[in-house]
C-alpha cells in the first residue's frame, strides 16, 4: 500500500491495537531513541504505547486493513498529536493521506491554525512536515506524562493555517 492511491483512512478498532502498538513502538524507536534523553526513552515501552492507544482509540485514524494498519494519526484539540507509519509504508501515500485527514478533521472543528510538536533533531519528520506545508515557528516545551511524573521536553513547533471547513 505504500505508494498506491488506495490509501483510505478509517477509524481504528480494537482489532488494530496490537499492530498499532508494534507500529508506534518501532516508529518511535526509529525516530526518537537516539535523539531524546535516556530518562524519557526508558519509559517509552511497548506497554506504554498500548495503554495510550487504548485510552485514545476512538480518536485514532488509520490506513490499512483491520488488524494490519500501515500508519496512524491522532489529533488532540488543535494539535496534530501523533503520526506514525510502518517502515515498509514510509515514503508513499500513507503519511500524506493521514496528514490530510487530520487537517480536515481539525478544520471541521473550527481550528484556524493547527500545530504539532516535532522532536528536535528528527530531520526526516521535519522535512516531511515542511513538504506538507507546515512551517517551523520556533521551539516550545512539551510536557509529557511518564510514570514518575511530568517530563518537560523542548521540541520544534510547527504550525499550519487551515482552510475553513465548507
């Protein structure tokens, strides 16, 4: 499905959780483990991703068959909150399709300017967001929840003005 035009977005279902957990854990490790502080990396376990997915499943949108999605995206308020794509689907239509879906959902909510946080040093993601029309506006501190308590992480902040919903 990586490069085809058949990337259809749907809402995640419970049968997707195991595959999404593996996808998110692997994608997070690929993109973040080498560039983020070890005290955060140690808390980003497979189980932590599974719990976060289960808590937000109704807000998770995916591309791919039930039980075997190729990528997922979550929005939260006015933020494109999470975007991860399976290794074998990177560089194709999955990520742009998920971003377009997230932008449309945000616009439907009345969001004029959406934002996202990107780990400082995640150059691949930064190039992708810029290609999708997002603009880096600076850095910000993102407060992440981990078991010992809040963890503050400086990240790049990207923004995009969304077209109003018709």
